[in-house]
C-alpha cells in the first residue's frame, strides 16, 4: 500500500509535467489526466508490474492558472483494480 502511495505522489508530479507539454496552452482534460496516471502506475521506472492497474474512479477538480511549469490541477482517484 505504501508503494502505491509513493507511485501516486510521483504520478501527480508526472501529470503536472505532462500537462505542460500539451503545446496547446489549454488545461488537460479529465481523460488525459486519467490516462497519464494509469500509464505511470503500469509503467513505473525500474519496476516490473505483473498485474495491470486500472483506476475505477477519477474526478478532475480545479486547475490553477498556468505557470511556466504548466498547470497545477487537483483530482481525486480511488478504486484501483
């Protein structure tokens, strides 16, 4: 469980970085955020994942105004399958 929380925290940071790379200047959609999080959970660097992880519940919340590093968005996810 602790390992998943660490991946979740790193996934949040990764998502902020991915949102900065969209190139369109618009905030990421809920689907883009969920896809990025699932990709990171299933492909962590240096770790082989035997069982794929799916996010059962993902809800995008608010995004702050963009900065040079991209958007700062909050979200809720639960129900890892």
